[in-house]
C-alpha cells in the first residue's frame, strides 16, 4: 500500500515516533509500505525552519534528503496536475500545503497518514496517525 506522509507525521516518525499511533508506527516500519514525502512538505519544512518555527539538527537541504534516504521514504514531486487539482477541492481546509497533499493523494492513489482531522472532510483515504 502507498502512503503520503503529512509533514508533521514524517517529522514525528524521525524525532518522536511515540506520538504516532501504534498502527501508524507499524505501517511506517513495515517494508511492505511504500512511503512518500511530498516536495510540498520539504517546502513547508524549509519555510518553518527559516522562520525559526522548526528546529532541526542541520539545515533542511541536508536533513530532509538524508533522512528520506535512511528511512526509505520516496519523494513525490509537485506536478502541474497536482496544483490544478486543488481548484476542484472544497474549501474544508485553508492550509495550502495540506490542500496540495490532498490533491496529490487523490491523483496518486495514496492514503494520507496524518493527525489532522480536518483532512477527513475530503474524499481521500485517511489514516489517523496521532
């Protein structure tokens, strides 16, 4: 099964895995799970780090790719189709990063692993992660 990790879930997976539900921890640790991190999450991480709202042990430019590689998480590029899909989504959520993740999950056929209950309003598979 393919899972698109919400930004906070990916960060929790690395730094505080105990924040994840038991089911979510098992999924991210399973070799049978195909895990994706959106380029939108890298963008979000970079913005929050540069504003001082996110502390990382090293700059995002090295932290994100090295941790993706060490955990086997694949990158999911933001394509024009993803960006344009956002226009068809109802405005249940105002966060542009989360709306883009929903659009990507819909088009890629992924389940979103998230703790954000607002995403449950969308017509996309959600697995509560925290």
